[in-house]
C-alpha cells in the first residue's frame, strides 16, 4: 500500500465502498492501463476481502466462468470455476477486459448479477442468501442439500473492468449486461496528483522538465489529439521514463518519449508533424547539449545479499553512469568476442538503451525481417547471464497456448501442463515472444497483469505472485514454501523478463496496425534500424573473412539504394535483401568466388516469379551498381557438361562433390524415374552447393516442372532417407509436430515426420508449403533459426548438446537434419498463401523452371522413343511459346513439362491416334473460355498442330 493515496483515488475508493454497502456490482470504465485494476485491488486490500480474478479473452467460454469437467480415476466430475467459487465463498469476482470476450458469453452471468441465482451443470442451484435463509426456516439444511440448493454468500460482489467501446476496439457492452452494473469513469490520475507522484520518483531532474513531460503526455490524451487520429499516450509508463531520466539526468527527454510512444513507427506524415509540433511547444525538442547512451562499458554481478542483480556501467557522452538491473540465473558474460555477434556502434547504442529500459520495464523490439532482432536479444541475454526461452507466436494462438494446456495422464485423468512462458516465469528466464504483431490482441490481454503487476492466475487455479508479495504473504500467514505450494501459490522469479519482437506496423492498414493504445501501455519500445552501409560491410567481413571485397561493395550499394528509395516496388525488393539474406549470399560467394553476383541476387529475390514491373526495377538497379550478366558466362554454362557420377562413394554433380550418406533406414531413400537434363542438373548442382553450406532449401516453381522429381532424384543420388510431410489448409501447429492416436483407450502421440527427421537426421521434405496457413508455417522459423521448438506435448527440440544435461523431454537436433520445402510460386492462378513473402529469407531459395527446348526434346525422346521427332519438335516449340505467353500474363495457366510428357506417353502407346485429338487432353480444360481458345488455337496452328476448327468459320445452326 502507498502511504499517501492521491485524492482522486480516495474518491474512487469511497464510491466503491458506497456501492458495496448497497450490494451493487460495479463497472470501472476508462482508458487502457493498469490504474483501474490497481484501484480495485487496493479496495480489496483495504477491506481485507478475498478475490477471484479472471482476465477475459476471446477464448473465454462459459466453462471458464461456471464449471469445468475434469476426469479422475475414470469418472467425470465438475470443478467450480471463478464465478461459482466467488459466489459460494463470498469473495469478490474481478472480471477484466469485458470488451475482449466474445459476444453472448457473458450473459451466462446475467441472472447471477441480478438475482444472485444460477443453475449449474452438475445439477446444483445457487440461490440468493435471503431466499435461502427463508427456506431454512421451514426446512432443515440436509433437506436443502438433498435438493442441491447452495447459498450465495451475501458478501459476493462483482467488479468489472473494461474499456469504453467505440473509442477503443472491442465488442460493445450488451445492454442487458450493462444495465446490471453501476459505472464509474476512472480516468488517468489528475495532473496535480500525477505530478506529485513523478516528483517523488525523479528527485534528480528539474521540476520544469517533469511538468513539461507530463503536459506533453496529457495533451496527447486530450480530445483534440484523438480527433487527429493519434493514439493515447501511455501515461502510466511515465513513471518508468522518469526513473530512467533520474539515473541519466543528462539524457534527452525526447529520446525517452520515443521509447514510450514510438510515433515515427505508427503514425503517418500528418500525425508525425502534429507530435513534433507538440514537442516544440513544450520545449522537449532535442538541443545539441543533450546526450544519447553510447555503449555498455562494464557489467559486474552485485556482491553481497542481492542475488540476480548486476551493476551495469553505460557511457553517455563523456561520462559513465552505473546502475542496477535484474540479471539472469547464469554467469555474466564478459566482453569476449562472440563469433555470431559483431558489435557495431549502432548496435552498441541499442544494447545500452535496452539496458536502461531493462532497469524498469519489459521491452519490445520493432524492426523489419532479418535485421537482427533475435541476434541482438540473444546477445543482450548473454551479457546478463540469462537463459532464453524463444516462443514463436502465430495468428490463431489461443490464451491457453500461452499459459496452460490440457492433456491426459497415462491413466486417463485430465491435467494441465504449464506453457513455456509460465515455466520461464518460475525459473527466471528471459522470454523472447517472437511475432507479437501476428497474434490476436484479444489473446494478448491475458498477459497484461503479468506484465504490469507480475501476477498471474492460471486455469487450474494456480496463482503466481511477485516475489516480494509472496514473501509478505509467507510472513503474514507464517507458512512454509511447501504449504503455500500445496495451496498452488508460487513466486515469480525476480529475474524474469519479457522481450517481444515485432515487425513494424503498416501505416494506414486496418489489419496490420497492431500497435494500438492498449499495447503502448505494456512495454518500452526500441526501433531496430537496418544497419548502415559501412556497418553492414563490417559485419559481413568479420563473419565471413574470405569473401571477395568487390562483390560485397557492389552488393551493398544495390541493397542500400533499394532501401533508401521511397518507391513501394523498390522497398518490397529491399525486404528480400535483409542482412540475413546478404550474409547467406556472401557465405556462398566465399566458397564459390567465381559465381555471378547477378544470379545470386536474382535467386534471393526469386526474380523469375516477380511481377514484370518489379523485375525490371531490380534489373535496372543491378545495372546501375555494375552487376550484370556477362554473355560469355551464360554461354559457358550452356556449353558446360552437366553429368553426375558416383566414384568410390563420392557423388559429383557438375563441379561439386559430396560423400554419399550411409543411411540406417534404406527403405526411406526415395527412388524415382528420372531422365537427366541440363536444366535440372543445374538446379541440383546449386542445391548441393547450399547443402554443403548447411542451408535449408526452398524450391519454388509452377506446377509440373519437376520439383518433386528433382528433390527425390537429389536425395536418391545422395542416398539420404526422406521424411515427407504434405501441408494443406487444415494443417495446425499440433499436427505438424504430433499425430495423436488412441491405444487401449489412451491418447498416445506419435512423432510426426518432422520430429522423426529431427531425431534421426533425415531430410524433411515439406510439400505444398504454400497451402498451409502462414501462421502455421512460421513455427518453422524458430526451428531453422535458433534450432529450438516446443512440441505440443511439452517436449522440446534443442540445437546443442550443452543445454541438455539433466533435462528430460529434450530432443537434440541431429547434425544431418535438413529441410527442403517445396512451394508453388505466389500469385494468380495459384491459390496458395505467400509462403515466400513470410518465410523466404530463412531458406536458401531456388527457382525451378521447365527444361530448355533442347533438353526437353531429349527428355521427350526417352518417354516416347517411337514418336516421330517432327511431332516432338512441334510440341516443344508450341509449348515454349505458350509458356512465354503465360510469363507475359497474356494467358493464366502456365503449361508445363508434365502436360507435354502426358501427351507423348499417349502417342507412344496409341501411335495411330492423331496429334490434334491427343492435345485436347490438355486443352479441353479451356474449351469454354472463348478468348483463351482463340489464343491457344492460333498458337498451335502456327506450329502445325491442327486442333479445333478455326474460330472464324464456326457458324451457329438455327433451330
């Protein structure tokens, strides 16, 4: 409890007390932030009342409120949930986030609110205290028990906390529900009270600066700024900002405001100007003399009785400032040069800023794909001795996936398994929540109390408390840890911290504007800028020492030219050339310095499947930077002899060699009918080069160009066992990792192909990757990137042996494990999702194309040795032209080798049938599309394939 309460808070508490005496339920409504909840909890603490707390989310169902079924020893029974427990035990039910609950879930409570009555699933009936007591005068208690009537305590009250909808997003209040509550507007603290509070925190800062800061923040919350479309300033985070400024009085205030309210990221041009004008008006604009933190100079663990703390010294300007931050449970890492993280000056500054934020609050890193968010977060964790818990968020993730999941014990009982997030909170890890921009905001609501107050109530009734509250409780009740744990009360480890990572919001889009007023109250924000050109060169040269210099210079001049233009096409091209992708290109060049840079960039952008406009923009930019195809090179490639041979256990494709694998499971090695052709051999040589570099591959192409054939042939030559996984619309994260089956009445989970491949070092071939929802496939990112993944049965995949000792349920990734992903190209007429756009830069991409005319002809001869060569030549030529029409976008369907092969097979078997008849096997699909028919027939006639009468001489008969 705070000794002196602000006057406004006292008024709110007095009002709640009046309603409590009247026996009415209250609804505290107001802007986002922890204030409403803390007032409710303060009231309960003052009146010494017990509380049942539930954070509503879009996944809340009536079973979470009333009763939930559990199975013990083979029989089902009902377990009372928060509303029923509160009613029978006379506690206060706190419902937080009413606007998050789906419509028609909360009316379950209507009768309980109005008449204190409720019919329960297990046949009991809750009855209001006075009716029960009247009945008790005429009947005995045992009779009422036999009728299953339960008394609702007269002390039971409901306190609901919600945001006003409209103004904020969410579901509006249901009129019948609304009429049962008494409302109170809990606005932010009044200016005067808030100012006193901030003065008491920041004694080192001049009072004018604090009042200017507060006036600025209050202005941003006023009616005028919300009409401009500016989201509310998170006033509750101001105390965190003042704490930072208190340790760093010489630091610029505007710089700290950027962390609370990163307006450059989520506002359009007008909004940014409005905020800048306000900064000017309150004299918070940066002057030259104010400083930024430069870098972390020292990190030392604190001696004495403060475990899990570290003293961090940060250089700011010419001065050094030392302050205390929470540290992890491991050893602090001294500045040894790590091989995966190169310190550049901008990253040094970012890490120093993150240290400052870490002193007061959880943080959020915002930056584009592949710009190094994860790497920076990991380095940050290493410096402070944290162990990391990476959690990949996806779109249809529910609140249960975040906190606790149901599972069945071997004897069939139901139980709850805590999620990685909860175990990390108990063990004091640093949690990396990756992709918070994907998750539904209604699901995130469950974490608000954990982030603001470090308290959490789980589905099975377990309560996690902040360390100091837990200690107070222990002393007050004189109970041991064991006793408290029997009552399911656990302390949250004092080191526990969250770092969330997100891609920047898309300004002006309705769906991807995830950074709203509610989210702003949760974190301090850091913008991870892409590296500057000189820093990027430094990183590349230190990570890959023997990369050719000229190539790096050219590569980066293209990349930065694309990143700096304001044109949307160039920007989308630049997103393909992230730092991660540049490192991949350079690794490849360091091994094969004679390869053309032009091809490497085109491969990274998959330019074969870009729209024409983007492709020509890319070509032009490459030429401007002096990267072009040299005609001699392409001729050399054409003339090069592509063969593959196996000598003494060594496979050689083109000019690349690799020893053949000796598998334990021979039957899983694919074997496929394959006729060699130069085009496919080139792709395989390319794949082999990346294989030797340890990359995971992504093959993209139209249908029927032989992606599966190439992969199967490739694995057959290498003698590698394959696990095959086909994705589709209904693939879920669970089905990717486990396949449930029932055995003797128990659910048993069998490993999916993915887990088997990881365990035994097989090659995982993922087919039709673009058909699965992108939120499902994005869990592959943690597997490829950090080599970690949590399976849905609680086991975990980890990359290195070092982190395994003494932990059960851990699967170590086999060093030979690789992934090969196949996908169709994005865009019409393919109906898949854009797998390449979301995950393209984690894999090394290869475009697979139809064979060139000569190789296609050679291949068709092998399929149809008896078919006259003239006919084959006609087919090859005609289809070649149709394909170029498809590339130009004149026709939709890209006719592929598969179609020609089918025609030739037919002609081989039934030589007497006319060519015109057989080609219709392919073209009858289009026979009802008049325009298409004309183009097709004209093209085919041009090469002497007589199909269909000429459209000009068709006449419709009259009846």
